[in-house]
C-alpha cells in the first residue's frame, strides 16, 4: 500500500512538472500574435522572425491534433521512417483545422475572433496536462528519432539545409491588400475560397493590420510550404536510398539556384507544387501502413487537391483507384472495403468541393515541358548523375543477374509504383492542368534519379568508411559551390532594409 502511494505521488509530481513546462511554453507561443501587433514599427526582418515562430506554433498544433486523432480513432500504422509519422500527422491535423476554421468563418467577425482564442486556450490546457503516462516521456526529439544518431557529416548537412531554407526567403510583396496578395500567390486563381478562409482565420489576429497580414501569408506560403515539401521529399527518398543520401538529396534540391528563381516569379510555388510529391508519397505510405484506418488520410488528401486547385478533383479518384489496383495483389477484399469506408469521408468532401468549384484548366504544351526539363538540368551540375541513375535502374529491371547489381538492394517494386504515379501526374498535366507537374515536380524526380548511382556506389564500398565519407563530402561541396548562396543572402538582407511604413 505504501509503495503504491509513493508511486502515485511521484506520478502526480511528474505530471505537474510536465504541465507547468508545457503550459508556459504553449502560452508563450500563443502570446506571439499580441506581441507581433506591437511590432508594427519594428524592422521588417524582426517581424519575419517572430512570424516564423508563430508559424512553427501553428504547425505544432497541426501535429498535436493529428496525434490526438490517431489516439481517439486507434490508428496504428507501420512507417518506413520516423519522418513518415511527422508528415502524416502534420497534414492530418491541418486538414481538420481547415474544416474547423471554415465553420468558424460562418460566424460574425467578433465571434470569429473570440472563438479563435477560446480554441487555442482549450487546446493548450488539454495538451498541457498529460492524460497518458507515456506522454511524459515524449519530447520533440522523440518524433525525429531518425535524426538521433547522425554523424558529423549528416549534422552539418542538416544545418546547411536549414540555413538555405532561411536564406532562400524571397522578397516580400510590396502590396498589402488581401485581394492583391491572392493574385500574387495564386495568379491563375486556382486556390478555392475554403483554403483562403483557412489562412484568414489562422492569422486572424493580424487581419486588421494589412502589413502584418502580408508578412503572415508570405511566411506561410514560403516557410511552411517549403518545410512541408522538404519533409515530404525526404520521407519519399527514404523508400529508395539511405538516410545519408536522403539528406544529400534534400540538400541538392534546395541548393539549386532554380529553386530561388522560381520563387521570385511564383512565391506560392512551394505550397502548390507540394501536392504532386504528397500524392506520390501517400500512395507508397498507405500501402506500407498495413492498416485500413489510414484510408481516412487517403480520402482527405483527395479533398486537399480540391482546395489547392479547382481542376485537380479528378486526382483524388485517380489516387484511390491506383491504390486499389496495386493493393489487390496484397490485401483481401474485406480490407479494401474497409479502406474505402474510411476514405469515403474525404471523398464526400471532395465531391462537394468539386460540385462547387470544378473547372478544367489548361494542359501543358509538350515543348514547354521539354524546356522545363532542360532548365532543371542546366541549373545544377549534380543533376547530370540522373543519366547514370536511369541506366542503373534499366539494368536492374532487365539484367538483375549482372554481377555489378547482384548485391544492389533497391526496392524496384516501389519504384514501379512511383513511376506509375508520376506517369499519371504527367498525363494529367498534359491533358487537364499543367500546374500539378510543375518545375519542382520535375526537379525532385531528377534528384531521386541522381541519387541512385550514388546508392549503388555506397553499397559497393560499404566497408570503406573513410572513402564513403570523402565521396560524401565532395558531393556536398559540389552542391554548395553552385548554390549561389551569396545571391540568396543579398535577397535575404533586403528584407531587413525594408521599412514597414
């Protein structure tokens, strides 16, 4: 009896300590909107920094909500890497916040503001008190367990990726008007009103301050959009290459000068073009998850397509159809029926959005597609390895008994699934809407092909650690030297020279 009381009292102390730390951290971030409103006359660079902290807070709430939905619906799944879980929960939480904020938007302005704060306070109190003992043992690092044992080269590469993410921030728009911002971030008027409403309510404390509202939207489209793209890209790469080369591939993507040049002309590109890689990753991950409850996420990803582009509704049908074609080889009819049952929630939302917003876009002319491929190749020397990657994959597919490839471990089955998915996106872009297969979609495919010969090389010399480190360092330097880092820094420093008023 005494021991039991001691254990119970110890748990109460631990829970109380956890609650205080979590509550202080949470409400410290929650007060950022109040502090930012008082920074109207501060340097614009400081405003950007504080807004990035607020964006991290918002993304953290997506993750926590996604995690809670998993717990309530008892969704337990297999992952290929810990980043799969992070990407999945970020998007799942975001999808439900889209639905919730659109319902809030039906209220009068005063009540939107009140419910905005009430929502965050309730969630803060709920997340701060550990309802389960296991939560006490968790931290931010436990969700990134894949990065726990990085060596010095990998840590350096992670630091370089974060540095480029920060210094690649494009110049902020000059206009503060909300309708003008919509034209800047979405010049073709593809994004639906539901998504704009979600952004409006997410940053509602700044709605009466046009300059701060502009900074908030700019940070969302670049920082949040790019971060989600890089996380999803890394998670996708982990299905085919090692952790080391996945980090190198992420660095090779963001260090391309073409990445910055595209954002100059199209500041909303990272958010819009993330969907293509998300579509491919979801297909691979749901097949890997081995649970029919992930059908909920499969359906919601189709709904997300309708939010980003009015002509992408058919992609949700294509995604689920392709999943069933592939999964029939491995799963029973009962399993597929359960998947469809869980996906039906997202499908209903998709059809409603399709009915309200559907329109056909314009297909991508073949000559422009070829020019874009050429532009991606010529802007980074590292991408020339993609030719060797194509050759390696062809040999692996048709001559697997070749001595050089006998011990080469590469998941060709998953690569076939990826290739079929990319082919569907390509056909869709040529016939229905070209934006789903944009510059970044082509770029990440080329990066994946460029990493394939390096994966073969590293597996061949797996016992020669010093040689692998030297080769790894050489390719890091190659990617860094043609990154035009000084040009990015110049653009970044202009933000600090801008005077808000």
